[in-house]
C-alpha cells in the first residue's frame, strides 16, 4: 500500500531504520524479535512490507553471514525452506525424506558459528510447532537474530516459547505511527487500538492451504518472476503466466505478489479475478479497492470515469497489477489504456491457460509454468500426507509409484494426497496406485470442475477434436500427422477459405496446445510438431465426456456375453478397441451405428476382418495399423462409406476393386512385401493421401482415358513411397496439388545422372529420394531444374552425389531442410561456395564418409540446427559455423571424438564472444 505521493507510508521508513539498527546492534546473544501490525485492516500487506524492506536492506546483507527467509507454515517445509534459502546449501531429494529432527540437526550444523538472520514471514504456529523448532537455532554469541512477522495474538508466546530459549526477550514495542504498532516478542497487548479508535483482535491461523502446498518445488519459478518484477527494466512490462489446469498458475502469481521483495518494491499492488464471464465494471472496482477507499461517489461513476480514475491513481507510481484467469484479449483491450507507462518499472502480470492470448498481449516474453520434477512431486506428496512426519518405509516404494503417475501436476498430487491420507496402509495405497487418474477425478468438487472449465470454454468445432485425442493409447505419443488425417476423415475440420483442410486441422491442434490442453512431445526439423501427448487427467476427463455425450465407446475386455458398458439407447458412432475381442462377434452390439473403428491391439482371431467387413457397414474410418494380417482384405470394398483406411499386411497390394471406395481420402499401407497399386487406383478422385511404407512399390499402367476433368487428381496431396517409373509420371501429370512425394527405386541412370519422373506439381514442398540402383562411382550431374522452386524439405539416400554437385541443391530458393543419409553424397571433401543455401535452417549428415568440410558462416546464413550422425571419418566441424547468427543447436552422435570436441570448442568460443545461444549435444563418440 502506498502513500498518495508514492513514498514509503508516513513514518514507516523510520521504523525500518530502527529495526535495522536493532538487528545489527547489541546484544551479542541470540535475540528473537516479533513484528505485529494492524493498520486499518491492511495488516498482511504491512507485515510483508516491513519484512521485505528489512530483509533486502544492503546493511543487513553485509552484516550477517547467513540470511534466510521463509513463509511456510509446516515444520518440515519450514526447516527445508530455511536450508534451501541459505547460499551454497542444496537440500536433496533424499534429505527431504528425513525426519524433522534430522533436518533440524542439518540446520543447526549450518548455522553453528555463523552470524545468522532468519526471517519467518506470516507466523501462524502453535506452541507445539515451536517445541520442534526452538532447539535448532544455536546461540553463537555473535549477534544472531530471528525475526517473526505475524498477524497473530502474541499472548501464547510469553510463557511457552520464551521458556527454554537461551535468552529472554524484552516486551519493548516500537512507537506508534498512524495506527501501526510494532512489538518485540513478549508484548503484553492483545488488543490493538488504532488511532481512529477502532479495535481488532489479531487472529491466529493454523494449517496449510492446498495452494500453499502446491508451491513446493516452484521456488525457482518464484525467484525468476520476482527478479523480473523487481529488475532494472524501466518501461511498463506485461508478464503472462501460462500453463494447463492444475499447474498452480494462480498460486504462483499469489506467492510472487506477496513476496517481501515485491511488496517493498512497488508503491501500489492490486489483484483482481477475471474468469470467463466478467464485467468490466467489476474488474475496475476490483483493482481500485486495493488503491483507494471506495466511496459512494466512486460506485456511482460510469465505466469510462472508472477507467480515468484508475489511470489517475496509477500515474507517477510504481505499480503491480495482477489479472488472474484471463480467457480472451477483450479484457486487455478494455483495460490497457488505464495502465500508464511511468517509466519506473511498473508491471502487469496475468495468468491464463491460453498461450495464444499471452502471445497476443506480450509476444515472446511468456512465463510457461513447468511440471514438477520427480523429486519435487515426492516432496509435495509427503508434505501433504504426512505433515511433520516422515513417510514410513513400507509406503515409500508404492508412494513413489503413485507420485510418478501424477505426471508432475501439482493439483493432481494434492488431490491424491488427500485420498492417501485417509488410510496409511499398503493395501489402500496399492489400490489407489492402480487407478490414480480415476481417483483424482472421482470427486468433481476437487478437480473435475477445474478441467471442465477448459472443455466448456472450447468452441464447438474444437470439442470433438479434443475428445478424439483420448482414443489413442494412454501415455503414448500421438503422431500428429495421423491425428490430422483422422480429424479430416471424421469430418471435424471446417473449410476455411482456400486453406487445405489439413492446414486448418493444424491450426486446430495449435489452438488446443495454446489452451494448454495438449502437450507437445516432439518437434520436427523445422519446428513443426511431430507428436503430442495428453495428460492422464485430461484423458480421464475425455473418457467421462465420451459417455456423457455418447461420443465414443472404449472397449478393453470381452467375453461371450459382452454388452454395452452403459445403458444408453443408442450406441456411440465411434469405437476404440484396446484388447482382442473373443469371439469377434462380441463386437456385434457396437456395429450398427459405428462410423469409426480404431484398433490398438496386435493380434486378433482369423475371422476378425471378415466379421468387421460384414457387420460394420457404415464405417468412415477404419484403422487397423496395429494388427498384423496376411493379406489386404478384399472384403473391405463392402465398406463403401470409407474415408480412411490404415492396414498392416504381409502382402499389402490392394485389389483392383479398391476403386469402388469412391469416397476414400486416405489409404495407408504397411507391407512386408513390395506393393503394387492397381490401375484403377486413380479412379478414386477424392483420394488425398496415399502412403505406402518403404519398398519398391510399383504403379500399374493407370486407366486414364483421354485427359478430362474427371481424370485430374486435384485432391491428391501425398504420394509415398512409389517406384519412379514412367507410369508414375502419368500420375504426376494429373496431380497438380501434390505436396509430399517419396520415390523408392532406381534413381541413377547408366550415365551416372540422378533421374526421376518430371515433377509437375508446383506446390510440392517435401521430396524424399531413396535410390536402389547400384553405382560404382559418384553421380556426375544433378540438375536443379528437376526440383520445383517451392521445395522446402529434401531427403536423399544412396543417391551417390559428388560433393561438387551440391551447389545445385544450394540454388533451391526455398529449401529449409536438407537431410543427407547413407551414401547420399560420396567423397572426402565438401567445400562450399557463396550464394547457396540462403534459407536452409536444418542440415543433417547421417552415415556419410566425408573427412573434411570447408565452409564459411556466409554459406549457411540462416542455419539453426546441425546434426551429424555416424560420420566417423569427419575430423572436425568448421569453426566458422559458430559465427552464424541464427545457429542454436549442434548435435554430434556416433562420430569421432575430434568432431565431438570441435562442437564444444565452437560453443566455448561463442560464449567467450558473449553468445550463449549455441547448444551442443554429443554422445556415443568413437575413436
């Protein structure tokens, strides 16, 4: 709280100076000082204000050898936090499992023979708590001090706490200043009389809140944010805190907001809750109530007048405004004009689940809240379940298993801890461990409502996409490419202008990621997302929504009398299978309405495929990619509504009747033998993606008649892998919108030239060339005109290009990713030249025989990521690559030691130049 002129309130600076003098003066024996304040109801702010100002005083920091501060309210967390606050002392995962006595002995040992100052902010303890603590603070006879700031009635200290300590504190209050009274330990007054004649009784509080417990392990997050808030940046700065539900965004923001350094640093602090449904007027009044007294006149003001008043109150002051739980940018657009830039370090901090919102407001300066580590998760569980006690040995192993299943989500750990605390027996804990996610959401009041907020806030078009994620196997990465193709085939994706449905689907996925509902697990070479995962709790939410909204049936176990798992009148249109049905006919109750069947089993009965084709007549989506079957099922043509097929067969060649599936959009085949695509394949004019796993897969002579509109494969975007034959070229001519293409077959002519069918698709972005032809020496030529100008990603394998032919690839104007795999290039030396690879961001060498690489930073002006794998003969990485301003990562795996060492030399050289952006990853060095 600030004085109207922005200074420290009234005589407060004098009180701080007196307390600093007291701490650094006599006596030499250990002294305990308590600060008790009450100032017109704003006690907590004033307590933290004084504590923070004294704690950070330069003279205090120079006078004491050890200075520590904590505000935890449980004995074990207090001891541990004091230890963690001491410089050069790191408390370990194992030591946290120690008893209070062991932690206290560690603290006593650290403090012994040092002049220490321990600040304990917001003291709410009982006498029994202090029986644990008082013995661990040694009297070193050197002027050590313990300071409590408290709101509590101090009468219980007089006999219980002081007795037995190696000193007697004198009841000596500071002088009164504007209703604020500061007392040393032992003050006689229980009632505090303010200057205005009103009185209040300071109440004691006990126990810890869920939110306080959830901050275990986030000390580094608090420090980072406190440093940002109190740093040297003068201009007005907005700091978003973003994370999925249950990570503790609000709790973190509150810890930072109440941190003594923050309280001391800002003249004005204000906090208001936004939420999904808000009124601008309520937000303004919520902020103003922390700054001025709300009079009847203020309540009668219009919204515009309130905006002007807020700006007027903030002008000239260093302020911190916290907007908790923002859901859209309208809030920011409406309020930001009331936040003046006073060029004095003022800050706006807000919490949100939506990364896109945070980026809209503040660009790249977003604070993403991480998950807890294993150690932090275990500390939190023990703290919540056992309080001051240590975990019994017989519960340790199962307890750690439960902790790991919570996946680092603080709220999940807290909720589970509440369940475990009911019965501390191995039997009960094992029962909980078997179904952690279910227990977490078993009480909607504890967790489901929090998660449901995110789901309910989704626009209608994103809800089915989000629910669909839970169809995949739990704790497995979800391939983004497959997910997008399934979304399109399910009909979830809406057309948006001229954008392809697949691009719109990518936008949908990014929206879910930005809403913290999906977690990115792997990125590709250009930063595009390759796979994602879903937290178990969100998956559990989806499973519940499956039943509520009749979205999908998940089948795990079968018997001859298998029946629907819920008494619903109409079965869901989608079915996911996670265990082999026995018999296959046990699926019959689910077949009549099913439009999608996703199988995640490995083996099925021999009649499974024929049963599916006969019973599930209305399928649009059939994913059998995990099941190994002997032949491509000919009966599949009975499923005339199919949009998506994915199979794995020993012999994967489709029948010629495949063309009967006129609505088919995606065909994915994995086969142990080479596949032959029948001539009628191209009559499926709705085909968008034809993907065959590696192999020399032949294309029969297409049954194209004279070129007509119906013969143009205008929807075909993906074709891989196929043999580069002249029949394949006929398909290329009729595929103007092809974006991804893969050739697997003979690509070298007898004259040692790289050759493949003419590419007519001017939209082609990704090309993979895997040569199977034998070669005796390096290819003599590679013409750049063979590659379309829009090509962004190129992968070569066994193409045997001479290094001096690489300049042709360097001339591709839009090339961003180049992967050179086994024998893609042959020769000992690659010497690059100017004016090439102007947009290349990612370069990979894999299993190449190159010995020397001569280049310059100017030859790869935009390179970000370099990967060397299995290049055992390469002596070193050119040091000049370190001078590329965009370079971020160098990976060296299974290469020579000298190559790996050269990467570290580059990193060190860049650090000496003040560039800390280059990261190096090396392992499995040879020779």
